[in-house]
């Protein structure tokens, strides 16, 4: 099952579980409320499975990129981050300045990944 399918089924089960719980409360059925809670928890678990699959795919994609691509992205993020920081300072936006600092750090990390891959011949 794809990550999107898992997440969609998760949202559907979570919603159906909430409805069952509401109906159970309305008609005074503890059994229906319990079934609804179980279904809601099943939905939450399915959404988590979908998110884990997304993360695994992203990690695989990242690991399979070449060292040159990682370094290029790193330099681009580093440069964009420095620009954001400067613009943030000029316009007085601490938030923009912080985003720029974070993006610059991300670029540094990407460059380091690229250098590591290069050292291992990737």
C-alpha cells in the first residue's frame, strides 16, 4: 500500500471512529463508543504508517543522490539563507532572519553530506 493510501485510509478510519463514538454517546451505547475509539486509534496508526513510509522514501531519495547534487543544493541553500538573513535585518524581521539562519545551516549540512558521499565514492 502506498503512503498516500495509508494516510487516506487513516483519515477515513479516524473520522468514522469519531462518528461512532458520537453516536454511541448519543444513544448511550458504551460498546459503540468503544468500537469508535478502536477505529479512531486504527486510523491514527494508519496515518503514522503513511508518514513513516514517506520518511523512508525521502531518506532513500536523499541517500541515492550524488555528492555533486548534495553540494550544489547545499551551496544554493547557504546563499539563499544569507540573503534571507540580510533582508530580515534590513526590514527588521527577526523571523525572516531566523529562517535565513536555519536555511544557511541546512545548506552547510547538505554540503557536508555531499563531501561525505564523495569520500565514499558516491
